[in-house]
């Protein structure tokens, strides 16, 4: 047990979460995230929004980092105006998670971005987003599935070499890739479904889908292995 790497996972901070008789502000995370990391061999630390200046010290205590899915990235971070179908901003999360990403890249800490986390990784290194696409979140509140095809020779293809069906729920996507990023998987419609940073000192991967909602451990197991 002592040898299991410590993986930090960013979390929501919600104003009105309910459990039992309580309705209070809560730092929370869908249980699929910690369960996925645990099943892949890691220990989990939840990282609710904090002051960005503490990000480097936080990352220094971790062996790996997951930036979790969640609300839309505020378009100001990639120099765009908000479009009508873009969700309300989550400014505390944006600031905290961008600082965590910067700290992980600077330290060479293994980093996995999931859905919003992949989009935020792209934005952190200068990329932009498409603010709405159709067909990737067909029913509100219900995860769908589609296939993704790996790009041979990439970090993602090393972990998952075949075309595979993945759980998906998003309405935004990568537009212009950030500096140094390469696309390492695509959906059938050409949407970028995974990105990675080959020039980075550490292991850096983002996936557009939600592995925490499925049974395939290979992506998170690769993170845990890199963090060990």
C-alpha cells in the first residue's frame, strides 16, 4: 500500500449540495474519478479550488495529477467572446486548475486531463476551443458513446492501440491546438479526442471522453504507472 502513487484530482465547489438532512456548500467529485484511480493502483487526493499561488506547492506533494471534467472554460482564457450556448463561468475552478496545469508542466508531474481537463490543458498552452458542437452530448444528463481512433506512434496509442468505444458527454472541443500539443485520437467526425505534449519532461495526456464512466482502466493505469 505504501508504494501506491498519490494522484490529485481537481474537484467542484458547489453552493448547494444535498446529503441526509444537509444542504450546504460542498467540495465534491463524482465517485467514478476516485474509484478509477484506485482501481488503476493509485491513492487519491481531492483538490478543491484554492488560491492559484498554492498550486506549485500542492503539485510538489503529488505523484500525478488529474484535471477532472466539469463546466465550460470561460472563453476569456482563449481570447474569445462568450457564445450563447456556452455555460456560465466557473472562475475559481478555471484559475485553480490552470495554475495546477502550469505547475505540473513546470515540475514534470504526470498529468491527465479529462473532458474539460483536456480543453483546459489546450487553453493553458495557448490553444482555443470550439464553443459548441452537435452530436457529442445528445441527451442532457446522459452519457453517450462513440468510437475514437488512436494516432499510431502516440502516447495514447501506446496505452490503447485499437479503435475503441468510449463514454462521452461534451458540447465543446479543441479548435486550434496549443503550443507543442499533438492530436493523438479522433472521433469519426474528425473531432480531436486526445491530445498530448511530446516535448514535455513528464507524461502529459488529455482525453475528451470520460474514462471514469467506463470499465477501461488503460489510460489511468498509464498515468499511475508514469507516477510510480
